[in-house]
C-alpha cells in the first residue's frame, strides 16, 4: 500500500497505525483534562445555583436568550460542517476540505461576534461584575455571583473557540494551498474532536445559563 | 500492531552505536533533546536544585524551633519559610521526582520502546516545569508568600501580602508540564509496549507510573482552574470564594483538596513502584501476589479521588460528609496494606541481600507503614478534632512523603544509577548514608508525633517551653538528615568519573532495561525485544545455592 507509506512516521513509532492510534488517544486524554478544567467551574456553578436558586433564576432572566440560542445553532451547524470536513479529508478531497474548514472557522467567528455583541449589551446594562455592577433584584449580591460565573465560564469557552478558529484557519490554508493532509487525515480528525468538544461545552452552558427557571 | 512491530524492526543499523550520553556533547544538544533519557537527566538536575531550595527553608525553620522564643526570624518570615518549603517540595520536587526522572528514563526502556509516544511534548513538559519554577523562584526572591502551600481563601485572595499571583502562576504552568507528562506516559504505556509484553507482564513500576499519570491528567486541571479563580479574585475581585462578596471559601477547599489529596498518591505511588522492583530483585524472589499488587495500585488511584474531605473535618463541612469521607479514607488504606503485606510476603524465604537500594526499600516499607497507620488516626473523626493542625499531622505526612517517597526516589536512583550513568556508586559509603538518612529521619519526625499528640500546633515559630526538649531532638535529627542527603550528592557525582564500570546488569536483575547496554544507546535497544514471560523471574533457591558455593 504505497498510499499508507507516504505518511511520515516518527522514529519512536513502528508504523502508521501505531502513530495514528497514539495521536488519537493523546487527543482524547487532552479532552479529558479539558473536561476536568471546565468541571471545576461547573461545580462552582452547581453549588451556588443550589445555594441561591432564586437569586440565580432572577439573574439569568437578564441574559439575552435570543443571542444565546442563535449562538447554539451557529455552533451546532459549525460542528456539522466540521464533520463533513473530516469526511472530505479521509477521501483526500483537499479543495472541499479547505472550503469546509473555512466555513467552520467563519461560523466560529460569527459565534464570537454574537457573543461580543451580547457582552457589549451586558456592559451597557451594568451586568459586568465590579464597581459599576447594578441589578434590580431581591438579592443583588448573589445575582452578581451569577454574573461572575457567567462571565468566567463563557469567557473561558470563548477563549477555546478563539483557539479553535485560529487552528482551523491555519489547517484550512494548509489543505487548500499545500495539500498537506493527503493520505494523512489524522490531524484533521483530531482537530474535529477538539471542535466538537468546544461545541458540547456550549451545549451544556446554554441551558445552565439561559434556560433554567427562566419562566417560573 | 504488535505483529507489525516484528516486521518493521529489522532495519539495517550500525552495530556499535554511541550511548545516549555520547550522542551530542553540546549544551544545545541537551537543551533541544527529545531523547527521554536526556530529558530525565534535565529533570534530575532541576529537581535536585529545587530540593535544596526547599531544604534550605526547612533548615531555617528547624533552627528557629530550637528555642521556644521567636528569636531567629520574625513570625512573618517564618510564614514565608513554611510556604516556600511546602510549595517547592510538593510541586517542584515530590510530584515530579520519580515520574519525571526515573519514569522518563525507564518507561520506554521497561516496555521495550525507542522513546515515549510524544518526544517533543516531553521536552515541552520540562520547559513548562522550568518556567513554572522560574515564577516560583521570582516570587520567593521578591518577597515570598505567606499563605502556606494550600493558598486558603479569602486570606490568599484578599488579605495576604506578597506575590501570591506569581507563585500561583508558577504552579499553574508547572501543572501543565505535569499534565503533559502524564498524558505522554499513558499513551506510551498503552500503545508502545514491545510484542508479548501484556498488561500482566508489566513491571510493577509501570503500573504505578500508569496510575500516577491518570491522577496527574485528571486532577491537575482542577488545581489549575482553582488557582486561576483564586488569582482572578485577588487581581480583579471576582468573588467566587470570598464570603464578603457572596462566595464560599469552602468551595475553594473542596476544589483544592480534590486535587491535593490525589496528589498525595502522585507523590507515593511511584515510590511504591520502585520498592516493588527492588524487593523482588534483592530477595531474589517472584513478587508475591503480583496481580493483587497491580489491582491495589489502580484501586489506590480510584479511591484516592474520593477522600479529599478528610482534610476538612473541622472546616464546617457537613458532619455526614465527614463521616462518609472518614469511612472512605479507611477504605483507601486497604489496598495500601495489601501492598505492604505483599512486599513482606515476597521477602519471606527470599535470598535477601542488603545492598544500598534494598536498605532504602526496607526503610520505605517500615516508614510508610508508620505513616499509613497514623493516617488512620487522622481519618478518624473524633481523633482528628484533637490532633488537627498539630505536629501530629506534620509527622504523619512526612513519614509518607519523606520516609516514603524520598527513600523510594533515592533507592531507585541507586538501583538504576549504573544503568543511567554506566558507573557503580561506592557501596559502603552509600550504605552509610542510607542508614544515616533512616536514623536522622526518625529522630527528626518521631518526636513530632509526640509533640502533636501533646498539642503543639503547626505553623508557629513560638511554642510553650515544655516542648523544647523534643524540638531539640527534632532539630538534631534534621542535621543528621541533612548530612545523609549531602553524602549521596557528593559520591554520586564522584562516581561519574571514578566509579567502577557497571556493565549492562550489575544486579542480575530481570526487566528489559537490563538487557541493553549501560548507558543505553539513543534508540535504547539494538532491535525491538520480544517478551515471553512475566516480570521478576528470580529463583531464590538457586540464588542461595550460589551464595553457598561462594560465587555471588
Ligand atoms: Cu488526604
């Protein structure tokens, strides 16, 4: 199989299969560490939501669910496109791969733009915790705690989206101009894993922040 | 994949290859190396440096504690000293010690691989570690931190003076080095084993490094986010842990100990792994109950994640939570005890040789047992209320960390020194220093059990006069201990040049690392080894017969 031999094999590996399996396992472990990283924040959210349910419900009504909802759709679509990109890579269709990666990255940028508009709105409404923070709520202190966690978790998530967008753009260029992933689609597959992970984190964040007890 | 190994291996290679030490002599060849063996050496030099920084802080503390008055340093300086000692010893010596030095050197050799799965990531880990260390040292030099190694909020995030953020940043960065190392080992052990090397043929050292790596990968990210939140609170007033802003300091403690209790197992499991290699070799016997020891290793890793609340018995956590954590802490002692029983049973009817590594191994078993049993006192809710925050706790965990891990590290270092350097260390001097360390250690820390039981609190430079005698004992012991630590540094360096040439297998040990030359070539093996039997194929009766015949 000359196609398989075309993949450069690093000296510590015996063959392409071992190299691919090692890389894939490494990526899954990396995602596990990311889950634990977000896990600390999810725990904080859960503990405080449990301790101050009404303050959190009241605070969450000040979030913009239309923005959050749109963003959920944007990320889900981008994840779908990414899945097609991974498929295109495995079929060695490099122009299609490049195109799909560009679309994925653009959707990532769209997500960040919408998130940015939402942040701008919240800053204007004095919902950024700090001296200027102001909220009409029965328990403003714990409502502020909600917004601490909101800014923190969405901020760390947005950082991950940004890193993803940069990587995807870089890979898109390499696919389009250099034909870099011919017979060597492992990097694209792992990039896809990362992007799906970022997407899934948002799928959990969305109901926690925007939806719980919104209409009670 | 393993059959593919057989086909791929016999590529033509030159017969005599340079050792990994001779393969490039420039500083650049060391700083840009991706060879796991050289990275191990880089780590060895770095952690030795940190060990003496942490040790210097401990020395100052012990000197201060010679007298009941605070006459050598101010209380504030004393606070900074025990913080430096804790932070440096935990994150920059104990956690990296065996995994990054012996683990890096041995994991690929023991499983018959040419290198770890991700050699560049391995080098990056070391740079992360050093960058983290630089932040920590910067924080120490520019005024230090007085929060203790636990960084409890809201003190650390609101009231403490000093460079808390720099210190936390250092730990954060070094933490990512740990994560990368753990990830690398897990993938390496899963995917790079030589043909025939099944899971239950692995040396116990590999099992412990594997479990340690799992803990590193799963626990360290939680520490990273916890310290980030603490630093954000300090820098920008994000009030997650500050009760004045609606936060809860207990949340910090939960998150911190969710990492830091498993970190205790990061610090002891690799020591257990080393001892599990040493005892069969120097008792010339199969390991007793190999599978049980392997399962016990994994069980310790799993249970270790469920007991963090025993650090918070008096923190106002719910009494029911306390009871559960107490029971689970008792449970985690079962697999630890299984290990001690199995080591003891391995010694039974063995052909025991008291060479230096074995002295360390036996010291480890005894001291770890004392540390473990006193841990049960502390896991007991009612007793803990009395001895919490006293010297009893200090003595307990130093028996585990120093009596356990440092002894394990030194034992392993002596055992594999001939493999790492190709030279033998001077045996008599080494035995002398092993005994010195054992005696000095006990004289230092045993009195602290009594002090704690009598009620001397930890973290104070001033104490009641009736405690002075025991404190003088302790400081005297610490001086002996210091001599015991400086001796190996001197004679191991000496042996690099003047030590006897070791040959590939000076201990007649089993294990793939002993089948290649000492020091090994860059690619580790002439050709990929094939494994046909389990580890520790020693024969005690044959060894005895040989002794009687006067051969050995
Ligand atoms: Cu603990």
